[in-house]
């Protein structure tokens, strides 16, 4: 058992770790998520940094090893999963750009926005999950797990400092960031939707043609 652990740890490679970290950091985009978190908190929603970090890490690791099998249970593919995530991202973006409140609290979660929409789909969303499965063919699992852990630590400190940043920044600056990132998020959701919908349609056409 110990020998297996040591062999697993010995697969550490700084180049692989750096590559996996950068890719995941770009796709998680916690810096771009902060204006959304600030907007949620300003509307009275609760975002717990510790819980968001722990849940994100568990989801990342779980999907990394069981994602394809889990989707297979429901006869789903990554493209369908990504389309569903893109719709949620689109709704969040509309909230930010048009100052709407679509994600309302319910009896189960109250004002807690930690899991939805912060953890899913903003931090651990379709893009992140798809990326995880993709880079497993390029990097060893140990390096990917370290990269996930490093990103989750950054997520924790970013979420933890969101309220302090809101106090430092003026309402006008926050509003500008909110609108700007809302439009960016809107563009990302449209791209994610169209690219994966094209894959689904292409797959259906191929099957029909076959």
C-alpha cells in the first residue's frame, strides 16, 4: 500500500503541474467570478468560502474519476451536460447585465447561494469538468490533483476576501465590473451553448445517416 502511494507521489512533475494549474485557473476564472459573488452578497445571498472550496474540490475529484460513468448512467454525454451548464450561466449573466433577480431563494437553501450558482456552474461547471477529463490524457493524476488543490486554495482566499474588496471599491466601480463581466459571461455561455449544440446535432445527423 505504502509502495503504491510512494509510486503515485513520484509521478510529480513541475511542468505537468504548472500546465494543469494554468489550464484549470483559466477555465475556473475565479477573478471573473468575484463580481458575480459580490452582486449575490449585495442582494442578501450567503456565499460560504469554506463550504464552496470543499464542495468544489470534492466535485472536481469525483468527476475526474467518475464523471463519464455518472453521465453514462443517465445516457448523457459531456456535450449535453455542457449545454445545460451554459443555460444556467446565461441566466446568471442576464441577472448581472439587466439587474434582474432570477435565482430566488427557496425553502431548502434559504438565501444560501454557495452551491448554486457559485460552486455550480461558476467554479465547478461544465467547462471545468470537461477540461479535467481532457487533461487526464496528458498529465498524471497526481499532478492534476495538486493543480486542483492549488486552484481550490485560491478560490477560498478569493471568496473570503470578496466582502473586503467590495468595501474598498466604490459602488460605481463595482457596477462597471458587474456589467462588464456580465457581458463576458453572456458571451461565454453563448459560445459554450452553440459549440456543444453543434456537436450534439452533428452526432444525431451522423447516427441518422448511419
